[in-house]
């Protein structure tokens, strides 16, 4: 009896150690297929954007200086307001210059009288040459005197003109339209050409925006846009220092002819409008852009390009590169290595590794492994809406950096290398509910920049 009881106990333990059918379905290959959400890879129009750091520069920038030496008598402008070309800014002491002009005018009048008398004398000597009393020497002397006085007259008139110019320099006027700065020298001080800048005027509308581009990237831009129209194939958008998107667009108009040897960059320049803000009604109206302002420059292609696009959350990466899972034959998951192009924060463009129309797994990626049986179904309405919005070019989507990916460890691999792209993007997590499998990272990069108003989903380089 004792041996029967022990045998029963051992048999019960053996049966308990055998996994149930439900456990086998969760842990073994013979379990039910894994439910996943899929989308169809399709071609979509994406407007390409490259982002750079730049500065605003005034097209016209003038330092006002004195042209003559005199006391500063009047300041005729308010500091910080906008002035027009020809507006009177300063008045210098005029008395000495007016006296000098009067003296030069008197000298010209005196020589004018002497020249008239010399001309009469010359005519008289020429008349006498026809009679017995006429001498050739008298005529020659009179003619020489007349010509000498003519030369003196020209010199006196030049001196008078110079004195009048100096008198005009006592009125200092604005040479351009623009905003005037603070005065550096106050009333009562003596100013001269060596006194330095009295004040500064900077043009306001339009403005330049300049930005350095690494020469390697500049070659890529040239290859991309030169066949499409060169400088006319792109437009410029600006993000202001507070993150707002500037509502004016600019045109690229200049590429420098030299490369900075210390940074290996080449400078590009565009021109952009800087109108007055609508709420400012006074002459000292405010404008959005300031000379020297630091901005983010978005170089956007005019014509969208067709790319094969999938949701960004469907792209995973490891130490070997970027990949997606597609539903293959017999509803089994297949891993596809892909090469990414420029993308948005929600959509990734695929250069190679995927075909148009293939079904890409975008939801349920946490437990997907290559060769695993899956039960595909349509992705969630949120993902479908994102795909449809991207296809129609609607909605303002945040821009992201291109295909440079932050990569994490694959299972059992050594620690991953987190790669950030040239513009400082960092790896981003997959959206909630669409997390990547353990040991794998979503291949997106995050960016806080806002997309400029446009019709198509935008990609940033």
C-alpha cells in the first residue's frame, strides 16, 4: 500500500509538469498566430526640406559719419525710428562755411570783372593792328593777360564749388531708407571725419538670410536641385528664435565662391521680405526680422518628390541597420533590411529594400520574430488616418531628421551605438501602443521644429 501511494504521487507530479495546450500556444511555435496590424506600402509625394542655422542680415547697412569738422548743433531724429532717404539727421555749425562761400563768391566776382576788362583790351589791340600805331607785341600781351585771367577764374569757381560742398556737408542726411540707431555723439561736441560713427542705419525690407552649409551637403543639394531649376527649385522658410514659423517665404539668390577652410562650409544666401507688423501704426513700426537675428533656415523643394512611404513606427533598427517586418507567404513575418530616405515625424520614405504594395507590420511589433506566423489585420484608425493624410498632402506634420538612426542592441548583441545625424537629431521612441520589440529601437529621430505652412508632408535633411 505504501508503494502504491508513492507511485500515485509521482505520477501526479509528472502530469503536472506537462505544459497545457494554452501554455504551448503562448510559448511554443505551435501556438495561435500573433495578431498584428498592417498597412500597405505606397508611393506618396513628400516635399523635401533641409534645415540649417542662419542669421538675418540687412541688405543696406550704413554708418553715418561727419564729412567736415564743426560743432554739432542739432539732432533732428528720434533714436530707433525708421527714416527715409534724404531725411535731415544732424545739423552742424554753418557760420564758418557760409563765410567761406561768401569770400569765394567775391573772389570769383573780382576775377570776372578783370576778365571783362582784359577782353576789351585784347579787342582794342587787335583793332589797332590794322593801322600804323598797332604793335603785335601789345596784342600778344593783352591776349596772354586775358587767358591768364580765364584760368584764374576757373580756379576761383572750383574753390567756390568746394566751399559750397563743405557747406552742404553741415546738413547730414540719411542716404537710405531704414531704421536708425542711437546717436554716439551728442549736441555741442566737435565732430570731424576722424570722430567715427555718429549713428547707424540698417535697411528693413527686404532682408538677407545667410547660412553655412557643409560642402559635402552642398554637393548633394546641387545634385538634387540643379536639374530642377537650380536656385529657383527651392524656397526658404524661417523658424524664429521663439519657435514660431515666419509667415513670409524667401528665394535663394547667392552661393559663395569660396569654402571656409576651418569649417569646410560654404555660405548660401537668400532674400526674404520683412514687412511691418499689422498692429504697428506709428513711424517707428516694428518688424519681425532684425539685423543679426539667429534663425533656423528651412530650404524646401518647390516640387514634391514621389517616394515609397510607410509609417515611421514600423521602421526598426539594430546594429546592422534599419529594417521592417512584412507579411510574406503563408502569413509569416519576414524581416526586410531597408535604406531610408528623408522622412517626416510620422512617415518614413524607403529608398530600397521594400516594394510598392507589400504589407508592412506597424502594430503588434513587440513579439514579432522572423518566420513567426501572424494574423494580419488592418491597422488602427489612427494609423490609417495618418497614411491617408500623408497621401493627400494635408495637415501640418512636424519635420524630422532624415535616415540617420539611433540604434539599440539586438538580443544578445553588444551595446549599441547611438548615432545622431548632422543636424543634431536624437533617437525617438515609437508612439504609444506601437512600441518596438525588446532590444530594438524605432528608427525615427525627433525634432522640435515646426513645419512651415505647406501642402505636402515635409522631410528635413
